[in-house]
C-alpha cells in the first residue's frame, strides 16, 4: 500500500506551491515523517525534500435533509503532509 494517497490542490495551497515551494499530500494516518519523505523522493525523481510537516485534519459535522428528516453524520479524519522542497518541481498534472 502506498503512503501517498493523493495530492491536495486548493487555491491556498497553489499559492504555497508558487511562493514557498511547498506541496501538500493526503497520506495514510500511520505514516511517519521519514516514510513520507522517502515516498515523495521515490515517486517524483529529481526532487529533494527539505522538510515534512504533518497534521491530522479533524472530522466535521455534516447533515442533509431528507424525506424522513434530518440525517446527521461526520466526515472521516485524515492526515495531511506539507512537503518543503530543496530543489526540483513536482508536476501533478503530468500523470493525467
């Protein structure tokens, strides 16, 4: 099983990519910082990772109105890794 699940691409994180050379991934919850660094360097050749920051995104309450009433629930928690690169560039759209 791969440690990197998917890249996270939002407007705020796109600004981080351009200005500070930081990229964000959704990773498995059990992944450690050295494992994440090795996975990024193995998946994207020519990229050197300077720093890895991780955070666990909390679940949020969600709900919807249906015929039978209000259905309440929560989203799942997930782990986010912010990767700072020394050199190189990651092209997310080359695989599409």
